[in-house]
């Protein structure tokens, strides 16, 4: 036997014995509430992130505090909420009843403490577990709470969950309510920034779901009166085929229409909470819609033909809802109330009665809906053979070896790291080779394009199946039937920082906006930022993403450092690339604001309005002399 192997085996046995021997009473450790939250933040706020994604922890922190204020409004106290964000400082002020002064410390620092266990006080609240405000407290470098109630005020202040000050109660002439100030802790979140568009979307959802509520965000007023009708009209950015159908009854509300777009899109809520991953209520609505339409038209339509191009919003209020995680993105409840009707039967009954009546009373809309379903059926049958050939092509091409270097963990599984699941879309062997060698094989995949993708502006989705690159990319993402089985949380366009790279980026953005706009709307599409310059001497190296950062690096190093201008991803070695796609990765989210209609954006940038676009380019042209200077230095 190999003596080296014998030595290795003995070493393993000795280590195993040592581990076993050290497992004693002293090995058992009890953590304080704040220690556990800081050690396992993902259990309480999902992923961390730097603010570039709408589901990053800093936005969950805002939501957790806002939920308490919303619950006060729902119970009839306080019609206005003020939200202020300046740099990293967040302030949320409501005009509800205020936390009982003797319980302020307990409510924000004693786990599983709150009034929402008493359903007589908060019947259908969002915050149920007595955890949200404590998580925000533990994960903040500053957490300050002031409660004003019955003419008195109480202020307490914390640092990382530790109580710093506990001021005695004092008389106050302020209006009753609760004021929470906090700063997310950089020890937990690293360098982060708030993106206003993400906060604004969150606040709009709150006012859409709570008629009469006003939210002031940095002085901007958010208010709505028509519930989900306003929500859907606000988010629809493509032509609709018939006016939005809006149904309300008891604790359920829905609004929907069909648009000139591909796929399905849902905005679903439970007790005001945006359940981005759906749940039992969304499944019930989809089933009810299909069943009602089939019975109304007396035709056994294919489910996909009914749901194609559907955009819908739905909201339900449930007593003691069960969510699948603390972040409450998916409803797991079966019953609308304890020992009450099932959510499925409740929604089925409401949709069937009201939608059937609506279609009978609005024959023009019923006819438009029927035309849309028939058109979807015709397209499906025409494309059936094309899709079959396309799927066979995917099977023949070894994605793993030729186009896709996949990762082990995907977005739609149950691994705690699924939120990190990323696919980089690159062009050329050199760029994809560098990223492939530098990536984390557990959570990062690489898809390599062959040359520039086709300009698909104005083309039908048929091109997705006929074009090999698009067909393979669609298959890799697994988005043919919508986002429910999307395999990656981050879809990242990684192209060179030159004219060709920008062109490829634009063509890919066109592809996603044309055929998968919901992937963009739901915050999954990003642009990878890579350094333009490397500035170094024998002691230190700086990677600079802008001329300003390069100037700062030169100032720091002094002397005559070496300056390298990176012209393409393939020029960056795998060892260096590890720095840019790991913890310090810089991603720019592709954001569609309320004012950004997809059709208008695509028409302007990819359409035939040449003079208008030329004027735009001339007006925004910026000649960066620094790039020329860097080229001369190199």
C-alpha cells in the first residue's frame, strides 16, 4: 500500500477523533436574538445585496417598518405615512395610535413580541410573526424609535440591536404615531445604495392596495382611489385589447386584461403584501379564470390560449396567513380564515359569479376577449411544428459543452443560495473563457453568444424558435412558459466596453424587452460593469470603473504607476476577473419606470425614426478625452 495514503488515512482518523472528542457541553452555544439575526440574516430578510436588486435586504427593511404603519391604517388609524431617505438614512413616520409607551423596547427588541398575535386587534395584518422590526433593529447601525401616544412621548435608540439610550416618557404636543429612523449596517450589507425607483414602486403598491392612504416620499405624494384598476393601468405599457375588467367582492379583488405582449404577468398581494412568487391565491385565480371562460363560451379552450398575453392583479385578505418564508413572497395558506372556506373555493365562487355577469353585460368586451383567445389558439397551432423542431434542436446541441456552462444551484430550487444564481451572457470565446474560469461554479453560469444576435425589433415571437441563438438562450433561462420556472435570479449582460459591445448589449435588451418584458419588470436583468483601467505600482493595485476613479487612484499612488486600459473582457485574466464577479460585483439594473412604455422605448432606439435618434445622440454625445490619454500612456 502507498505509505503516503496510509499517512493520509491516519491523519483523517485522528482529525475525526479529535472532532468527536471536542463535542462537549461547551460546544453547545445559545445565541441572543440579535446575534442570531446578524449571523443568519437571510432567514429574516432574504438575501443581502447592495441595493441593485428590488428584493435586496435594505428594501425588505423598509417594507418591514412600513408594514406596521400600514396595519395601523388598515385598522382605521392614520391616513398619511411619511417616508424620507437621505443617503443611507431612512425615516418612516405614521400617524397611527403609537406603540404603547411601556412596551416600546419590547416591541422592537424582544423576539416574538407584538399585538398581532391578538387577531381581535389586528385581524388581517401583514406582520404576523413579531420578527420584522427586530430584524431591522439588529441589522442597523442606528435604530431609533419614538412613540407618541396620549400626549406623551417615548424614545429609545439601538446600535446593532443593542440598547444605547432609553429616555424616560415626556409630555409631547406632537400628533400620535410612531417615528422610526434606521441606517442599514454596512458590516452586514457592505457598500450599498438605495435606488429610488425600487422604493417608489413599493410605495405605489401600498397606496393602490389601500384606498385613501397617502404616502409622502421625500416630498412626493403617492395616492390612489381605484385600487387594482389604478395599479394595472399604471403598470400596463403596451396597448390593451379591451378595457381592464375590475372585480371586487368582500376580501377579494382582481383586475385583468390582455395586451399586445407575450407571456403572462401577475401582480398578486395578500393583506397588502406583494407576493412576488404567487401562492395558493394566484393559483386559484388562474384556475377560476380558465374555468369561467370555458363555461361562458362553452368551449374547451387550451389553458395556454386563455392565459397568453394576460396581465392581471389580484389581492386577498386572509386571517392568520401562512407564508413560505419571513419575507412573505409566497402564500401557503389553504383557508381564508381558520376553519373557514378554502381560498380556492372562495376565489372560484367570486370570479365565476362576477366575471360571468360582466361578460353577459358587456358583449363588446366578451367579443374582444374571444378574438384574443382564438388568435392565440391559431398562433399556437401554427407554431406547434416550429416549436417541436426547436426543442429537438436544443436536445441535439450539447448546451453544457457548447453554449451553456451551467451552475449547480438555480433560482427555482430550495437552496438558500438560489437568490445568488446568476447567468452571464457573453460574446466570443475569449470573454466567456475568462468568466468561466473565474466564476463560482455553484451559483454562476455562462452563456456564450456566437457573434452579434439578430435585431428582433418588430418581429414575432416565432423568431425565438427559428433563430438558434435565441432558441438556446430561451431554453437555458427556461422562460418559454413564463417566469415561474426561471433558472437564474440575475440575468447579466456581460459585453466589452466598446462600440461593438454596446451594440450587442442593445440587441440583447431589445430581445428581452420585445419577448420577455416581465423578466425586466421583475428586476432580473442587469448589465455587468467591468473596470476600464488598472492602475498599479509594486505595492498596490486599483481597478477603476471611470476616469474619476482612475484620477483618484493616481492621486493615491503618486509617482509613475503603470496604467492599463482594458479594451475587452478577454483581456482580463481569470485571476483578475474573480474580483469583478464575486463579492464586489457591480451590476447596473435595467429598470422600467412607470413612464417607460416598452413599445415607445423600442420604437425610439430600434425603429426607423433616424433623424430624431440622430439628434438625441448629438445632444448627448460625450467625447472622453481620458480614454485617448490612457491609450497614449499605454
